[in-house]
C-alpha cells in the first residue's frame, strides 16, 4: 500500500514539472515564432517593394 502511495506522489510531482516545462517551451516557441514572423514579414515586404520598384523603373 505504501509503495503505491509514494509512486502516486512521484507521478504527481513529475506531471507538475512536465506542465512547467511544457509552458516554458510554449512561451519560448511563441517568442521565437514572433521573431521569425517579424523577420519573414520584413523580407516579404522588402521583396514586394523591390518588385514594384523594378516594374515602375
């Protein structure tokens, strides 16, 4: 009986730590993806403006 209870407590601790890790990774991913999105948008805008200038010129 005691063994089962300690295993339960261990599992609970692990799951809490896993939640913290998942949230941390999620926030890191959001931050990185935001930076990536900004750079990609900048590149696309540069490309489009360059094409428009070439067409006009």
